[in-house]
C-alpha cells in the first residue's frame, strides 16, 4: 500500500556548504580570484555619514552589481530576486543561505 507523503517538522540543523555547491569553473569564482574587494569599505568610508541608520555594506552592493553585469541582469528588482535564489550569486556576495538580500530600491 502506498502511503501519503507527509511533511513533518524540518530539521533543526543543516550541514550545507555553498562552497561545495558552486562549481570550480564558475565565472564568479574566477572573478572572485581576480578582483580584491577588501578595500572597498575603506575607500568609500569618507562618503558615508556617521549619523543615522547603518547602510547596506558597499562591498555587497558592488558584488551584486558585478554579478548582474556579468550575467546580463539589467533590472535591480530582478538582480535582487536572482541573488536571493541562485546559490552561486549568494556565494559570490558572501550572503550564506540566510543572509538578507537588500531591497531593489537600495540601488536607486
């Protein structure tokens, strides 16, 4: 007798690595090896105010834009959707599985 597939409680802990799921020959891996984004924050620091809410990380924004340019994503709304869904984009943007993707209006 074939029973119903029941969805129970999800696991409390998952062992998942984005690193293992992004192919070694992926374009974003090559870009990540060639471009050093570590100095972005220091270069842009003088343009940010010390008052108010914290901003979105400028390195994240630039990484998202680079991924969008490389893969022909012209819309900021679509770019945010793609980064939310695509594991390689999440890996490149250093978001992990649970990292929040900025709202599309952040770019404008």
